[in-house]
């Protein structure tokens, strides 16, 4: 019979020598040259993640509780069939896993276990996450819906991304704008979903991430939207502002008939180093 081609428990062991976390000595830093984006070489990271979540173990200082094959298979089925786009990277996978777990109503403890596993293999988002509790919100035809999120943290924004989950029967009707506590408005999208007139279901945003550095602009996407997209506005416009205060998501449905629901939205924020800490570090 054919011998194994992967070691999911210990991907880096001989004779496979695959990375078990992003940035390990076996990580392929330039995967586009020979391996179609590292789909074979760097898959050890996801293999290790699946092992940790299924069987449980301690890895790189993180202790993960095994949740069993059926539970993790259900998680990945949600990710692969609803959330993960083509040409996804490990950052996309992280956001998709978190959204899938939320879709499946995982408990707070289970979500923390997932976060620990993602940190262990170094795919977790290295920043702060603020999730709105002002949901769900019904989206009605020819009306504007508002949902808020309040941060009590103090710090200046270096980078900000937005994730949202919307169920809507025809997303071309929608315009969605994020408004910062300082009143800066960033248009995430307006009337998208059928680029070039190509056929589209016209439905839904599943854990969609808006990121200025995403490879594809939202106006060139097709519904249902999952994965990462560049927004129509520029999220970097809020860089340098204080994270403190109330953020508002504004959703306008401009047409009749089709309606929907805002299920969730999250801000992912990286903060600038504290000025006092920076001055101290420079003096040292």
C-alpha cells in the first residue's frame, strides 16, 4: 500500500519536514515560485491546527483541549462550504474559523480554545477585536439601520479591519458605512454583487472581512461574499484616531421588496505603540 504523505501530529518530523506553525524553519517564505501558493509545503500548519483541536495537546506554550473529530469536521465544513474564498491565506482561514464557530453557537470556552489553537500555530490575528452586542438588527426595505459598538480601550489606531455577517435576499440593494467616534465615515460597499453582469445569487455576506490590503476590491466580487475584500472607502482614514468611543455601522436598503438581517460585526484593531513606552524604549 501507499505510505503516508503527511504527519498531522508532528508535521516537521522526518521524512516530511513541513512547518507546524507560520514562520517556523520549514515555512516556505516564497511559496508562489513552485508550489501554487504553498498548498503542499505550508499545509502542515493547518494539519497541526486540526490535530490540536481534535485530539488536544500542548504546543509552543499553549494548551488546547481536544474537541473530537465530529465537532472539528463540522467546524471545517462550515468554513469550507460557506466562508473560505478561493486563493485564501492563513489570515483568511483564521477569520473564517472564528466566524464559523460563532455560526455554530460555540460557547465562550470553546471559542477561547479555538483562539489558543490558532495562536499556537501562529495564524491568530495579532491585535484587538471588538464585537458589537447591538445585534441582530433587521434590515428593512427603503430604510437605514444603525448598529453600534463602544470601545472603552484607550489607544491610537494603526490599522483597522472590519468583519461583518449579513443575511439579505439581494445585497445589491445595500450601502454600508462605518462611522468612527470622531465622525469619519468609511464606505465599506454600495450596491455590489453582480460584477460585469455575471449571474449571482445576490445573497449574503458570510464573515466577510474588509481590509485595505486585500487582493480583490469588493466591487469586483460576486455574492455571496466570503473571505477578504478591499472596501470602497479607505479604512486607513481612521488611522491615528483614538479607538475610544462609539462606532456606528450604518446600513441603507435603497429598494423595495428584499430585506435581511445584520447578524454580527467586529472591528479588528492594531494600535500604535504608546508614546511614553516608545520614548522609554528609544532612550534604552
